[in-house]
C-alpha cells in the first residue's frame, strides 16, 4: 500500500506536534507518525512541566536562544488557546556564602542570554515570598512558570487537525530511503503490516528514538555522524502533604549533586527532582528508592529544613535523550538539516531535552526555515 503526503513528522511529543501544527497552519499537507498509542508518552509527559526563563544555557547556544524565544511564544499560545499555565516565578537560592558567587554567575549568564527581569533578593525579601525557605541570598525569576503539558499537546494536536493535518498512532517507522531529490519512501509498521509512505519532507522528532531513526537514512556526506543517544533517567518524588510554597525553588548545584528542584503542578502539589541516573536502556523503574529518598531529603533540607520526615513519596521517572556521555560537557540541541547531513528535505532533531518543552514553538519555527 502506498500513501502520499507532503511532510511526515516522526514523533508526537510536544516538539513534533508543535512542528506539525506550525507547518499545517501554513497550508502544508502534514502527517505525524507515532509508534505509541497516544501523544507525549515519553519525555514530554515525564518532566517538570516548567516554562524556563533561559538562565542556565551557554550564551549563543540553541538552547539559550530557542528557550528565550520559545518562552514568549509559549505564554502567548497558552493564553490564546486556553492552556492552563501559571507564571508563578522561581527563586534561585544560595544556601551558604560559597554559593553566592554561583548565583551571581547565573545572573550574569541570564543577562547575556537576553533575560533581563531577574531581581536579587535579600534574605528578608526571600522569606516574605517563601517563609519556609532557608538561604543567604536569592534571585527571583518572575518569567519562570509551569504549564499543563498534556493540555498543551492536546492544543497542538487540535491546531494540527483543524488545519487538515493527520496523526497516525501505533505506527512505527522501520525504514527510510530517499527515492529521488524531493522524495522519500518510509516503511511504516502498523497493526502487524508494513506499508510504504512517500513524502517530500521528513522531520525526525522521535526524541528517545531519534538516533535510531537517523541511522536509517543513507549518508550523503561520509563524514556525517548521527548523534548518539545516552539515556539519562531522572527520578521525581512527590510530597505527601500540601506544599507551603507558591514559587518554584531551585538551589545551586553541589559538588555531588545537580541540585534537587522544588516544582509545582497546576493544582499546587509539590514534586522534587529530577536527579540523574545514567543508563544504557529505556527502563523507567525507580532505582534504589530508599537510598534515593534519603539523598533527596538531604538535598531538599539545604533550602527547606522543615521538610517533614517521611513525606517524600516516589512519583515517576523520566528519561532525557542526552547526546553526551557521563562526565563530558553538556551538548547543545542538535538540529540537523541539509548543511549537516547533505540530504535535502530531511531535518533531524537530537538531544532535545530541557528546555525542549519551553522551546517547542521556537523549534518549530527553526525547522520550518530549514525545510523551506
């Protein structure tokens, strides 16, 4: 069986749906192919749901630029399409004098990235916002917020469908071959049957499966290397009691930990995480839950000494599609078009972890420029 469509987007996570909706909205014929039964079942539904301000990423990086641009677009989209969000703000806290320098470095990096709304707080000012926080200095990021990621993806899907696009669930791409310039043949497994799908353009937004998909494409440039996936699990603990916080709270990293963040969901319930656990597979099981709970409690008490004993409950895990190995410098987003791999009409997205949700609409814009 052969089907023809202009653009195929592989992967129905937040980024894939944003790309597909943007393209369909411009009048293009778009089909999203998703191997799972529903959208956003992997990275997009197993994260902190934070709208990031753009504080942490290297100046000039795609992560910095797309986060800052994407934040503005995401708030506007959420307001227009009635997606629940809360611009609650975030406190970055230094819990000892040695961390004040780290806080200043983050402030300087944020300014270089175009984030100009940070406010340094005294301890008294921080405690007026969050009485239970312990710190020696803090910085308020008022443009940080949270969003209902499921509702966001549903809005992207609705926008796609309303513009005439389609989504094929339970459909896995098992082969890609360029047929001629401007034409690809995809082999898709669905309900036990493999069928051919021909299209003019392909966007690989498969997240945890992106590297696998990338290797299906014959190399037009012999020197091109598909970025390798290094799965990194993040564990989240929930608070069994009602959280006494209205803002997100992010500590400074310590030498032996990334810093366990306190985030909120749309109901006001608190969750903590993620940590990082490098692994070779896509197993979502909690690892060493008791020892990890003790580590989380120790890190949380650095900034919230009033954490009740026994209040942390294992919630869920997520796996970030990192494209750098443990112990190596963090990699930027990799958005590869013809200039990188030499294949016209194909865009591959690799390592789209945080702040991918925040940057989703800006990434869609970036991909559109590569395809047109």
